[in-house]
C-alpha cells in the first residue's frame, strides 16, 4: 500500500483505539471528573500509572491542590457518561449531580470513586512533567477497587462481563457486539520468527 510522507508531524498522536477512562480528584470541598484517553501504566513495583492532562482543566487544579487522584475504568455501557464527563467543565458545574453519577467511598485518598467503574485505582502523585499547557502526572497506586467477576485469575478483563470504553478519536467509540480474544504466546511466536 502506498505511503504518504508528511513534512509536518501529521497524525502522530492517533494511537487509537485507546481506553477512555475517568480521572477524579477532590480538594477544598469540591470534587470533579474528567475523561482521559492519554494514559499508561509505568511500573509494576512500585505500582505507577501516568496520564496526560491539559493544565487548564479543573481536575488538574484539584490534583495539584490535593496531590491525589483516582483512575476509573468504565464499562462500555457507560460510554455516554464518559463522553459527557469529557465534554463538560467542572469549574462551574457539579458533574456528579448533573449526570447522576454515583460515587463509592475512597479508602486512602480524597478522590471520588465512580460506583459504576469496573475497576478504580486510588493514587498519590509522585511526580509530574509539564510541557507547554500539558502535564504528565505520575501517581503511585495506593488502593484498588474491583467489581467482582470482571477480571480472570490471570488479570485479563472478563469480556463476558464487561467491555472497556474504546475511543477512536474524533468523538468515535468502538461498538463491539461480540468481542473475542486471540491467544498469541509471545515466546512461541518469537521462536517461529527466529527460524
Ligand atoms: C474521549 C475523550 C478523551 C479525552 N482525553 C483527554 C486526555 O487524555 N487529556 C486531557 O487533558 N483531556 C482529555 N479529554 C478532554 C477532557 O476530558 C475535557 O477537557 C474535560 O472537560 C476536562 O474537565 P475539567 O475541566 O472539568 O477537569 C478527553 C475527552 C474525551 C471526550
């Protein structure tokens, strides 16, 4: 297939589909949530997770004040809620009341946990790196909330119970009626390629 070579940086950030999750935070009696597609785990031990946020976002302000946040993984059934959270500004609006978002109690931080999240991770900020209007926030996971039956024993998501919200960019979300997985053992395939 022919490739176009672009003089500019083009679509370098289009690494989709990506899970769209919800980052929550609280400070000074205010709490808020924002949708985030740019995120990743960074280390297993210590358990570090990072995400990128615009520094003008209200959630970022609450994270800077409290030094805490929570990552909430939402099921595909709640994609509309994820879109609403990512389409609204929390500075002058209570997203929890406006969209009827229920909360669970956090145990180690002040960050609210979304009751409908199939998994949520409470984090303490350990570091951040700011680049002109964007910050990569790195947090250490200090508590985990998991809905029963949503993960298999090997830690993979049980797709019979729950499917993550997969964002395609440009306001599009993957619509998967019946998801399946393929087992491709890395050592088996690495050997085959070496032959
Ligand atoms: C699917 C989706 C993914 C998003 N991903 C990010 C992201 O990775 N980083 C970011 O800063 N904003 C992202 N946004 C935008 C924020 O969620 C949005 O600006 C939100 O209004 C910020 O809320 P706040 O000002 O109340 O904190 C995303 C929005 C959507 C709908």
